[in-house]
C-alpha cells in the first residue's frame, strides 16, 4: 500500500512525523485514527449484514455485475478526491464517508456468495490478526522501510505463480496462492502501520484509517476466499 501513501502526498520531514510528535499529539492522532477506523468497520459490518439477509438485495447484486465495476471506479475516484481534500474539513469527512459506503457495498456484494459461518470466521480472524500485527508494529523498533523489500519479493513470487496458475490451473496451486496473498496482506498491515507513524503528520488523521481500512478489507476478502464455504445457488 505504499503507492497509496504516496498518492496521499505523505512526504514529510521526520521531525514532524507522528512518531516524533509530542506524546499528547501522538495519542490524539491514534484516538482519531482508531475511532474513525472503528466506525468504518462497524458500518461495513452493518451493510454486509443487510446485504446478506435481504434476499432482494442479494438478487440485485448477484444479477447486476456492472454494479461491482461501478463501485470499483467510484472507490478509486473517491480516493483521488480524498488526496486533494484530505486536510479540508468537513469535505474530507464527507469524502471518507462516501468512500466507506462504496467499499461497504462492495464487501456486502461479496459476502452474499458465502455462508454466514464462513463470513463470521473470516471477520473475527481478520480482527485478531490486525490487532496483533498493529500491537507488534507499535512496540517494534524495526526499520519498516527495509520491510518493503520483503513485500516486493513476495509479490514477485506470487505474480509468477499466478501466471503458472493461469496456464496450468490446479486446485492446490489456487489454495497456495490464497495463503500467499493472505500473508502478503498481513505484511502490508505491518508495513503500512509503520509508515503511518513515520511519514504522516498528526494533522493527517484522515489518511491513516483509509489505508488501514483498505488493508483490513483486502485481508478479510482473501481469508473469506481461502476459508469460506459458498452458498449453494438456486438458479
């Protein structure tokens, strides 16, 4: 997700980063970030629940695939808008709310294809993994800029396997890819959390939850695919 960090223009001097700010500003930043992130996750969970339990909505999203493409385009457009207005209140909050709503609908569309037990399993596992990785990152003294090299290497390996799977598909390879991608997203959570502390200023509290939210959504969807059991469709 470093490209997202760059897109938001996080080129700051280290002396102004969150990690080097006064303790009161650092704690204020973390409270805002995790407060916003909690609202995003609760809203996404609520929307996904409505999508899953409403047979009408399930039918609409499963028979109109163009809605997914429209949502992806809308999400990208809102990311660009957030970059432009990240420090302008209340525009930044309105854009973040719209972005979260679009992402929640995309997640809601995906969960309509899976059983409730699988969805809850993936959700709880995502929360546990994210909390553990975030706690590790906050207390670690690791240089997370160097951590990016490992992510890039793993990404290259996964892309190579994807091409192999494209031409020589096997169920075992597909599962191996899912595990590898899940590990990649876990590494991204560690990496992005470190970058947020080192590269963002305390005033950029809108950017941080957006990055973490995207990481968590990506991990949830990958775990859902890896561990989830699909609903049987009655065509």
